[in-house]
């Protein structure tokens, strides 16, 4: 994307490097890199179209690991793409996607955004980028906590094999494992390679050839990621891959506890209040973080007319895993109420609300945990 700003702090990267080393087949929903277009939308319809196109993506990603959508015409046109990497289950895909979906509104009113997570990717733009396989924002992230030992041959071979095989696989995804040790030193390598489904085989091959070449520069460090336009690669000496790359439900019925019952949106519209939409997205992102470790979360962002109150509650019988999945479903559904000044969603296992200052009395009731009858 031309004229973009990358949002990646060193503090965030340190946290990521510590977290992912402990990951063993989780949704991998940590944000690696967020890039925003510096070009600003001039039409009042752009943000409503953004909301609608992301709602369409949210619907489609529930039944597929990848989704595209197009909304609007002329200066209001917006293209969107979402991709979950091939080893994530359907439930893990939804959790990762929800984290990505709550991250990108910070780029508004910019005409483009893209966010890489360890398990998924989203990009939006005001032109058709679906077939792009190279860009000025292509980058590599290297870990710097541990190093491979004397021989790097097995690591290089595993990376090359993944880059070679993914373009010829039906889903443009490949995973490779090279188990090795030198004395007591772990020399194993775990590799993931994934191309966006909108590419063809030759474009995927070109993208992964560049990605693998760039990720080689991370060696001998034992962690590396290539974040490229059209593809993603990662290697590590720690097993971050899901043990079973099935795309079916893996949470023993968790989906039954995260079904949408009803969504209610306020009648009042935002008109040109861009900051409210941004604050709404930030409130949802803050709640998402809190819900990772709790069944209850609140957030307040913005000031005066643009202030947003957010609340989420998982019901008591849900496990942490089930709560995470239910809140992920809610996070992808509630933003569909924009450009209204608020909304609420009821699911079988949780509840979420985002609203203006008018919801303060309700927020105080929830903050006191007096939830009986407050809905």
C-alpha cells in the first residue's frame, strides 16, 4: 500500500517473542504488524461501507478459512480479504479473526489497512489488491532469544520444502517438521507457509520464494517470520503448529454455546462522527484483551459525544475456551451495528454491548455485577 504507516512497537514485539515460544497449537491471535494507509477517505459513505464489507467477511469466514468481499462504488469502493492459516481449526480461525477484526478500525478513516497475526491476516483497500503478491511493506521479523547450533542445513531444508510444496497444495498451505538435536541443544525446526487464496499457483510460488529468501536472513536465530503481500511464512525451533490441521470443530461443542440469538442496533446514526467509529473499535479491542482471561470485561474510550462504553459477559457455565470462542463471535457481529450509536448482541453463551454515554446507567449496573434483568 502506498503511503502507509506501520504500527509495531518494540514492547509489543518482546511480548510476542515470549508468548509464541510457549504456544502449542493455539489460535495464535497475537498481532505481529498493523499497517495503515496515510491516504484518508473523503466520502462519508466509506466508513459505513467498511462496516458492511467486514460484516460480509465475518459471515463468510465462519464456513471457510478464507474470505473476500467488495462493497460500494467509485470513491466509496472497498475490497476486503481475510485468511486463516491452514493448520487452524474452524474455532481457532474465528478467535484469531476476531482479534484481527478489532485491530483494523484504528486505521480509519484511512483507505487501506492490513494486519498480520500469527494465525491469520486481514487486508482492506480502496482498490482491487486480490492478485498482488509483492509490496513495499513486505517485511521480516526475527526472534533474538535463542540460536541454532553448528548446523543450519535441516532448518534451511525445511523452510525450502514448505515454500516449494505450498503452491502445489490445494489450499496453498504447507507445514514441515525437521526433528534434530545436537547433544542437549534443540535443533528441530517447525515451518508454516501459507498463500492467500486469491493468488494463482505461479503467484503463490513467487511470493513464497521471496518470503523464504528473506526469512533465511533470520538464521541462525531460532525464530523467524516473513510478512509479505500475498503470503506468510514462519519457522521456529519450538512447535507452534496445531497437532491436527483439521478444519472441523475441535472444542467439543463450543459452537453450540456461541450461536447468535439476536442483535439489536440503535436507531440513531453517526452521520460524520468518524471518531466514534474509531473509539467503538478500540473499545471492542480492549474488551477482547480482557476477555482472554476473564468472563467479564468493560471498556471506555473517547470523550464527550464520541465516548464509547463497551461491556462483555460470558455466562457462568462456560469454560475459558468456550468463553473465548463466544466473545470472538460477538466481536465479529457487534460492529455491524455501525454507523448506529450503539448495539448489543445476545449469544447462547455470552452478551456484548457497545454504546454512547446514554448507556452509562446500564454500564454502572453491570460494573456492580447486578446483571439480573439488566439486559
